[in-house]
C-alpha cells in the first residue's frame, strides 16, 4: 500500500485496483488576542476568507511540521496582526468537526497579550477590519466557531 500526500486534502491510500481516502484531523492554533485590560481583538473576515466572510473572529492558523505551539502562535499573530506576542498561554483544546466546509481540526486555544497600539491588519486578503471589544459588547455577526473559544477565554480570565 502506498500513501500519496495531498496539500489540499487527505492522503490517499492505494492498493492495486482500489483507492481509499484516509481522513486525518489537522492541528490548529486558535488565539484570542487581548490587551491585558479586558478587551479582545477581533477581525472581520473579508471576501477572500476561507469561510464565513463578513463574520468577526479571533485569529488562528495551522501548526506546521516540526513547529512548537508557541512558535506557531507567535508566527500567526505576526502574520495576521503585524505585531509580536507579549505573552502566550494555553487555555484549552477543542475537537472541531464541521460539515461546511467539511473539516476536522484539533484546535489548541491560546490567550495572547499584545500591544494594542501595534495591532494592524497583516493579511488584507483575509480580513477587512480589526476592532478591540469588551467581551460583553462583541460585534455581529460572529464566526460560528468563536463562541466556544470565547467561553474558554472567559473561564481563563476568571481563574
């Protein structure tokens, strides 16, 4: 049996005369950036976003081969928000299964403190607006996966 990896989907396992698709989850680092004073940074997904354009969401990115969680979060914060991470703390893990688009992610959730004055849109092809919000006055509509990540963030704040 041979495995042929695909950069756009699951690996295909082939035996003579048959083809089977092996579906495996990906690992995502989801990060809620905050200013250390109760406000969170959210980005509105633009027309070029992978899913749910027009919704507000926190940041996230795939863990790359050989990369630590902290390095992935720091890289993604820099890419998405053009600033460095001042503090990174793991606050939870979620198993995310979605039907549309079909995907399975193991999402490791982080609270990341950043300098509010330095945050800017780093990926204008994905995001069209940034905003700082108190957790009890969030913009609408929210991305379908944001509520659970915010629940973990609130529990972390209260601990």
